[in-house]
């Protein structure tokens, strides 16, 4: 009984010292990555909630986009004075989309363009990633996306292909939401449903993109 407690569950062999060291190093890398990404993640969430709150209070998506764009620019300025990475990960992309929303709305004088922004940008970006997957074997976007998946061996081409299909799917869903939902319902969808749904579907993409250790090694070398 004492021997079983020392070795863990019954029938489970103790980890070799080398395996234990590798597991500890992996945990340290994941913890360090989370520490780096945490500030930018909070910034991205805060900007999304600000857009939602202003849109709900004012009832005007153009105003919400302008306020969000102003807040995003303030974060860009603040980054120059703080050590924490406020714009890493998806935060900079969130600032970019808020600026695009404001630009679309002002240029076309139609707040509906704020709603269509997700579909327009989604198709554009997904098309670039799809071209990388089809004609470049994912060596640009796929390889760079793979760097964020620590401990998960993936094939760069399959990852790029999956992310492109995911982008086109989310762009299509946003277009349907714009056409069929009220402005308030669309605001709720884009703030609380769109991103979580993309994350759930993203797990399917990661599973599709899993690769052998040899293919993953080639991806990291790209």
C-alpha cells in the first residue's frame, strides 16, 4: 500500500527524471506565456465590453465605434509608458477592428457598416490565410499561428486551411446576424456569442490540424 501511494495510482509507473523535467519545463513555458498574454487579453475584453456598453446606452453604433477607437488609441499610447504587453495577442487586432468600424461608419455615413465590418474583414483575412494554405503550404500564416500552440504539434498547412474556413464561417454568421437580428440583438451576438463560438469551433480546427512530431518539427523550422 505504501509503495502504491509513492508511485501514484495502482499500476502506474513513476515518471523518469527526464520526463519529470520536461513536464516541469512545459508547465513553466505555459505559465510564462499566460503571464505575457494576460494583460492583452484583458485589454481586448475591456474594449469589446466598452463597445457593447456605449452601443446600448446611446443606441448608436457609430458613437460606440468612435469611443472604442478612441479607447484603442489610448491603449496604444499607454503601451509606450508601461512594461506589460497591452497589445499582444488579439488586443492589437481588436484596436484595428474598432478603427475600421469607425472608419466604415464615417466614410459611408451608415452605422450598418459597423455591423458589416466583421464580415468584410473576415472574408478579406480568411482569403489571405486560405491563399497561404493552398499556394504556400501554410508557411506564412500557418507557421506563425502554430507558434501560439505551445505543446501541440500541428501541421501548418492544415492549421491555415482550418483557420481560413473558420474565418469564412464566422463572417457568414455575422452577415446572417446583421440581416436577421435587430441592432440590439446583433450587439449582444457580436459581444457575447461571436467570440465564444469562434473559440469552440477553433478547438475543432486545432484537432484537424494535429500533426505527427516530424511535421510539427518542420513547421517550427519554417
